[in-house]
C-alpha cells in the first residue's frame, strides 16, 4: 500500500484543524471550562473541599429545656447550616428556596413528649416543612432530628425529678386504668418495669435547678467512622476527585461533538465534488477513510492529552491506577470517536439533515453514559440499558484508572468495548460510503 497519499491526507486534516479556531475552542477550551464547573459541583478534591451545610430553619414554640436542648444540638451539627427563626419566616424561607427544611417544635412539646414516652395516646407533632426539590437533604435532616429528639426526651424522662414524675404518672395509669387497657399479664410486666425505673431514678443525680443530669437518657447505641478513601487491597486508599470524573466525561462529550464536525466536513467536501475528483487519482476508498480515521484519532488523542494535563496541573487529578491502562483507554476512545465521525460521513445525506440527528445521538450517548453525572445515581433499568453505550465504558475506564486506582485488568473491558465499537463503525462506514452524493 502506498503510504504517501495516506500521510498527505492526514497532514491536510491536521493543518485544517489547527487553523480552525472554532474547532480548537470546541474540542479543548469548552471541555476544560465545563469540566472545571462540574468537578466543583461533584465535590472537588477529597480533603480540600468542605461540604456546604444544609440550610435548615428551626422554630421553637415550646421554649422548654427539652426543646431548647434539641434546637441547640441541631444548630451545632457541622452538616447543617441552622437558623433559629419564627414560624412565619420559616415557611417563607422554605417556600422561596432559602432553606431545604424547617422543623417546628410545637408548644408544650417537652411535657407531651415526656408523658407519651411510656404510654400510648396522643403524641406531640413536629411539623417538618420540606422544599420538594431537595428531598435527599430533607431525609438527612429528619434523621438528625430523630436522633436529637430521642436523646433529649429520653434524658429528661429517664433521670431527675421530671423523669420520676412521668414514670409515676404512667405507673398510676397502668395500675389504675380500666381493665381493658392491657391484658393482665402485660399490665403486670409493664408495672414491674416502671417500678424498677422509678427506683433506679431515685439514685440519679440532678443539678441545682432540678433538671436531669447530662448523664442520663438514651442515645444511639453505636457511632460511625467514615472511611471514604477505600481503595483496592494492597494498592493504598482511593482519593475521590470530582474533577477526574468531570474531565473524563466532558472530554468524551466534546470530542464526540468534534467527531460530528469531522463527518460533516466530509459531507461538505463531497457536496463540492472533491471526492469525485479524488476518485480519478490513485486513491482508494480504504485509503481515504483510513486517512480520515487516523487524523481524527490523532486530534482526539491530542485533545484528551491536553485536557488531562490541565486537570493534573490545576486540580490535582492523578492516575492512581495503571498508566498503560490509562493510555489504552485514551487511545481506544480516540479511535472510537474518529470512526464515529466516519460513520456520520458515510450514512449522512446532507450536512444540514445530518447535524441535528448526530447532535441528538451524541447527547443521548453521553447522558446515558454517565458523562454528565455518575451513572450510579441512574434508575436500575437505565443502568442496565447503558451497558451497551460505548461512552459509558469510556467514562468507567477513566474513573478506574484515575481516582479509583484500579489495575490494568480493569481497563481491559472498556478498551475491548471501545475498540470493538470502533471496528464495527469503521466496517459500516466502508460499506456505506459513496464517492458521489446520491
């Protein structure tokens, strides 16, 4: 095979691309800018970005020691950004989106909660106002609210003079209540338990105001230690870096967008009759398509290299896995992007009709591939469907080789899928390519 025409085609395409400022901005500046933005949203670099507290309003209509303790403890949570306001302001904040949640403790909350602790009946209601667009944050807040209410109310009920009063009231209700309140055997068991609690609380100290000491009460019977940086055994911890995922995903998106331009350029050249004239020269269809694929792959690989270099220099992205696997993922994706452009050129009829369909296909591909947001937050059915999307394998391969710190074996499947897809697209382009416009 004569390589001189092939090299000439590659050189021509590279010079045209480097001389086209719009193409350079599309394939380089745009992914860097958008990846930097999305990376900051996804948490940036572990250990360097402190998460913003969830905005929450607290309303204390009770003003009792119990409600005051609950509000104080919630305000001290690092994961919350709490404000103590009145009910009207809380409703306005949630309605206008300034607060994710507002918790309203009703009047007489402490007294009613203490009395309801040992016996059924009416329980005080804490009103929780939720911004419907922030349900995940609201769930976290309600979990913390339950924790602090349980600790504060049980501390008050199970120690001090107030606790003894609540226990004796419950004991009197159980022993002196109507016969149908509880079966006799259960009534006797509950009475014995309350009597024992009353005897135990006689030994519990109280402070000078008669309030329960801080030592009493129920608390969560365990504590958690968060270890987010868990890596493969023997390879050290994985340090999650949101920029690593974003730069991989945005590079995938914009290089595929550039692939559309490469394909459209071929269609425009065919419209002008360029390929018809080249057909008269000693230039085969295979040489023409191979030249286009090679130049496209080189441009894609160069763009990926510059994007990754920027992310490493500015945002501390690191290849914590296999460098050969990382390089293989970049090469395989570059070939896939180049053959994607070839397929557009082979299947498209006119540049105008082809561009819209191709852009829609790319957006669908990168969206389902997890380039915008990590695919683990997708519904289960969408995660299963996304397995057939090559962009999904590209993003997973980049994640595995960068912040996850996995070995080269984790790059084998993504590389195989992308190379297989590239081969299929190249075959389809060869079969469908026409020298002249139909």
